[in-house]
C-alpha cells in the first residue's frame, strides 16, 4: 500500500460553506482541488427540493470522480428558530416547545426522512445546551430547557431516532453555552466557570449523547476560564483533548463551530486557529463562508501535517474517525489502496 496523499488527509479535515444553488466552479475547486471532506448548506444554497437534491448529487459525483470519500452534507435543521429548510419541508416549533418523547421522536423521524430524500446526511442537531431560567440565556429559544436530565433525555431520543434512520446527529455546543448572554456570532463570551460546575449540570446531556454513540460533537466558541483561560473551547486542547476525549472518553468526530463567527474573527487569524485545532485533537474545522480562509486553512493543515510528526500521528487518528463515520453511514463506501495510517 502507498501512503495516503497529504492533500486528502488535510482536505477531509474541512467542512465548508459556499455561495450559489448549483454546482459551480467554486464547488468544483473545493471538492476536486482542496478535497474537502464536507459541505454545509445554508439558505443561500436552498430552493425547491429538486434543486437541493441535484446540488447534493452533483457534489457527491464530483468527489467520486476524483476517487475521494463521499462528502458529509450537513445542515442546521433544529426546528424553530434554526431551520434552514422552509416549506414544503415540515416546520417544527423548536426544542423549547417539545413536551415529551413522542414529539422528539416525530421531529427526528420526519427530519431524517426529509433530509435523506434530498441528499443531506448530517443534521447539526440536537442542541444540548442548558438554558438556566434565572438569566437571559442566548440559548433560551433553542434549548430543550433548564433541567439537565430533561435535556439529556430529549437529546438522546433525537440522536437515536435520527441515527436509526441513517442521519448523522451532531450534538452541540460542547461543553455548553446556555449560561452565556452574549452571542458568539458577534463576540467571544467568557464564562467564569470550573469543570466541577459543568460536570454537575452542563455536561450531563453530552455524557448521555456519548453513551448513545452520537456521530459528532460540535464545540462552542466560548472561553471557559476555569478550564482554559486563554483559548475558546473550539481551539482549546484542555477542552477537547483533555476533557472531551480524555476524561469523558469520546472517540467520535469532533468539529468546531463556524470559524467565521465573531468570537474567532478578528481575534484569531485562520492559521493560528487551525494550528490550535490540530493540536487540540479536533477533527473538522467548519468554515461557513466563501473566502480566502478556506484555501489558507487547507494549506496550513497540509504544511503542519508534513512538518510535525506528532500532529501527523494525531491527523491519522482524525482521518480514521472521519472515514469510519462515513463508512458507517454513507452509501458507496470508500475503499482505496492507500495506507490509512
């Protein structure tokens, strides 16, 4: 067997956004040249069901023609405030409105079926953040509630019923952003909180998700100063390598939230952010908007994997996690003559 090309090893670590509703030159470049492992869909990419289906089909065909693994095709379809797909797709009132198990099951059942029909294979859901009732939580309109056990139970049902129907679920936003009142889309919130407090509350739903083999976990862009006073969770070895992987035992796919958000830009340039992601044992960097950062990120990953033996070993483990997840959920399983490290 021959060594896996560094371009594939690096590209699979990226999930990216793009402009347009059709397969275009930008998408061709992202898939065939940068060899990205996934794309994420937003309202700017979405029209009628048949248009979305053709877009997803064309993207997967481009990857297959290059001998690349099938793509993650992701979307934020939580219901309520965050639902990228509009009618004729089913509209749900959102997590705060769910009163019990049957409603969670119905959301997962219908959502999985509708997403699969158009070629989406990953839902950035469920939200496992806990929204305390005594603060103006930024997640009050998206969280299941304030009781950790209730959030854990509802999240478990959504995960089980999405994944039972072949839809990868991504639990978010680790280790929990419900205590914040500032929006990380615009600024970097700080939380004066230690791990002991998180263990007693915010981490409970994530522990349940891990026990139920959630396909992926998304990190928050919050700085938890009692755990890591320097780096936000998405860039922090203390959060991913030590807490999530080490003490909580999660060996699934971990991804950042969007690196274009104001919590990261302009505080951290893309090369610094990617360096931290690689060191933290985070598998996938999410960059949701067209621009030079995507190509710069790919170049930084390639150079770092080439130059740093430790990061290359960690990168091999990340690649195996990514490929393992794709083989478990996606049709057209990828096989190659490469040594997967």
